[in-house]
């Protein structure tokens, strides 16, 4: 999803792709350049290495003022394994919440000092009301959703804005082999919604939009029914 957003924002901009194995991003670089970017830089970045976050952001900032930052990393994990393997549960929560919170804190400081910038954070409807079927992943997303919501409020008036994205089931690499849930989206559809929301200066976007009223109703379901809901 992050690459799809970068492609849509690329025309006339210099883009930085930060990822693990950054030397293997030739295809991604070509896609962004082909979309109209004026240049593409790649930076080595392992989100789980929290101690490196400040240094990596500093390196990116040296390339020039930062306009829009898209945080697009995470793991789904294995729910069944996580219920008996505490380390696996912790690893999922570390990547999907702890690492995101750490990076967002560094990023907020950097952009506040700059006086401008936009941040895109990918939450999930899985965190709106956590289900028994994927409570490890869902709880991490619930934490991230709350953290990002509060951070967005803290940034109000600073010149920095935060867009919180709440997609449903996304058909992509992370969910390969799984049966799509109702109201599923593709990375391309999520990216279109993100770019449209950025253009309107919105603070929240549900993808697809029908998920918002659907989850308003789902929050009212009795727990006896909710615990039987699929992931």
C-alpha cells in the first residue's frame, strides 16, 4: 500500500523509499520514477530496530524538507501460534504497535521543528473492536489507532497533520492465501482513498467508506455473538 501511495504522490516530487534490503528496490524505484518523480533515493530501514529510528530520519531529513511520510510496515502474525508462543505474540505487537509508536514520536519531533509535514498511519478495522479470532494483531492495531489519534490531536496547530487510515481486509501479500472478508479492498483502492483524503485535509478515512457505519453497528453486538466472529 505504501508503494501505491508513493506512486500517486510522485509526480513532480523527490521520493525517498526506506525499507529493509534497500539495494533490492530497483523495481520500486522504476515504478515511482515512471509515475513522474523527479528523483528517488533509497534508505536502509528496519522498523524493528527502534534504536536506529532517529538516525534514519536524520539521514532522510538531510536530503531536503519532508512533505509527506507514509508509515507502511507491519506483520499479520500467526494467531494460533501466538496463543501459546509468547515471544511470537510480543514480536507481532512490537512491529505493529511499539515500533510504530517509536517512529511516530521521532517523526513528530522532526516535523514540528520543521513546522510542516503530513503523516499517514495505517490502522485497521481489526483494532476498532478486537475479535477473538485475531486478538493479537487486533490489539496491536487498537493500540496504534489510539496512539495515532492522540498524536494527531497533539499536532493540531503545529503545521503538521496526521491522516489515520482504517482499511478493512486488504487483498495483498500479507493476506495471500486467505479468503477475502466482506467489503475487502485492494492496495490500489486503499491508495486512491488515502490520496483523496490527503487532498481534502481529512484526519480519518475508512476504506471502503461503508465500514464506518458497519462498525458503528458491530460495536453494539453482544459479546456472546462477537466472540464468534471470524477474523
